[in-house]
C-alpha cells in the first residue's frame, strides 16, 4: 500500500487506525503544564490577527466613524460565532491530519461536487489576490504616513519580501515571524487609551444592540460580518493546524491525528488547540472593538465620517487624538498587512492543492509542493503587480469583499457537512453546541450574502 493509500485509509476509518511503529508517542514532561499550552498558541492567534488586516481595519474604522458606538455590539456577536467556526475548522485537521481541501475529496466522490468546490476556490484565490494588492498598498500608505518613503516603493518592497520569505524560508522561521507580526496589533489598545472614550456611551453601544434599516447602516453591518467571518480563514486555520501537527517531533514530517495518539496526549492536544483558537479569536475581536471605539470617540464625535482606507483613518486621527495616535494606528495596519498577505495567499493555495491531491504547506519545499508554491506565488506576485497599476485599492476591496461575502455561506456549509461526518471525524465530530453555532453562522452569512446581492 502506498503512503497516499494509507493516508486515505486513515481518513476513511479514523476509529480503527493504529499508531504506526515508528511514531514516538511517549508522553514527556514537555507536553504538560502551562508552558505546553503557551507554546501551543500559534495557528489560532495568527488566524485571528490576520483577520484584522488593513481591509478589516478600514471596515471597522468606517463603522466607528460613520455610526459611532452603535455597531459596537457586533463584537460580542461575532466572537462566539467566529470562535465556533474556527474551532470546527481546527478540529477537522486535528481529527484527520488532513486539510479541508483534502477532506473534500474524501467526503465527496462525485466530480460535480469537487468541480463546484474547485470553482469556489479559484474565485477565492482571485479575491485574495485583489485583497493582497489592497493590503500592500495600505502597507505602503502606512510607511508614507511614517515618513519612510513613497507608497508604491514600500508596496513593491513588501510584496517582494513576503514572496521571498514564503518561498525560500523555513516553516519554523515563517511561524516565528507571523507571531511577531501579531504584536503589531497591540498598538490599537494604546490608541483607545489616547482617544479617551466616554464610558457610558461605550457600554450602551456594546450591550444594547442597535439596528437601523437604512442602506448605509445595513451595508456596514454586512461588511463587518463579512470581514470577521471570511472564507479564507477557514482554509488557513485547517492548513496551519496540519502544519503544526507536522512540526511535532513524533512522526517526522507527517501529521499525527488525535485518534493515533494515547488518550491523555490527545486530550491535552485538543485542549491546547482550543485554547489557541479561543485566544486568537478573542484577540481579533478585541482589536475590532478597539478600532471601533477609537474612531467612534474621535472621528465620529468631530463629524469626520468620510473614510475609504486605514490610511485615511490614521491621518484623520492625528488632529483629534494626537500625533502618537495616528502613528500607532499606522504601525498597526502595516504589521497586520505584512501578516495577512502570506495568509491570504497560502489559504486558497492550500485548499486548491489539497483538492487536487497535491502536497501543500510552508513546511514542504517548493520542489516537494510545486503546485502549492505556484499558487502562493501567483497570489503574492499578482497582488504586487496590481499595486503598480492605477487601480483604486478601495475598489479592489469592494470586489474582494463581495466575492468573499457570497462564497462564505457555501464554504461554511461545506465545513459543517465535513465536520459533522462521523466516518471522517470519528469521536471528534461536531457536538450539539458546535452544530448549533456553526449552522447559525451559516444562516447568518447566507442572509448577509443575499443582502449584498440585493444592495449590489
């Protein structure tokens, strides 16, 4: 039996597979205690932080500047939904050692279903390339605000640097850089302090849901939901968890799923991974909360409601919240933009490569995974090339957001069908809470897609 056939057998019969003889699953002191859980934080944190890319920062800034605190309650709604979805995506990788793209081929045998998913993934890769271009322009704009040089130069340098990093760098180095870039988002908590928000209005906006049935308000509401629950994050969380499993020193470069581990070790891995996802989604939503609060208490209060980008928000903050607020705001979206670009490129590439039965992941070399790296390079190089044209980055984001909004619902339905299948997932199939929250999120994103189509 070939390695691929053996892997397929493990996916098809997760409850019957036995650990192979060369797997060292002996529990060690390193797999216990708080240090183990601290080291486990990574894929979930990076997923959450990459969601707050410059396009997300622009959306949240516009929400705060335009509506004040009235959309702040969405941060409480999106947190459990976002956490549930990403935990489900994460658990599919833990239970099977496979990415979502690979699991599609295991769950759906018909060519029609696979072709439909392939079309959605190609559309996602195209949308991601547009988003990459907009994020690189935002990075360049941020560097211009910091008086470091022209926008086009830094956009080009950022795109080139990211492309070189993901193609030539090792997975360990990439993962460490990703974690460091997450720290850039901490500056938004400082911006909130500098903006001095009124506590009463803040609490009212957070705890009392407010909805206006106007075109502008509903458009912003859909944009916030679409930005927070983006389909590229589903594939990234799954693929990065597979990479995390491969990096463990228990089976060379193979991902060892939970059912092949001793029960105690499997429970610790599942708990640590859930903590990682929970902390990442909490961090992401706190950043979203901070940006809305900062712009609501400054820009909205001073009548500055016209924002088209994160750079606009940073420039507008300086006169009302001080120079440091604008500088910190710019530093935040420069760091998040550099983080988001490889995540955007890698997510769709991992999904499509897995669907095609090709090797994927930054832990593989370009020679081992040429299709994956080719798709990654197409996204980063294509996005970089777009920054050299005169295409409006705001228009790129509008098109990207529309594609993501429409694709989110079918991708969520796909995730729920896979994660609820006991043949694939074994004892780690969705429980009642995951099922309710997952399908609720699917229904919500379906409504958001319909609203987007109507408004279009």
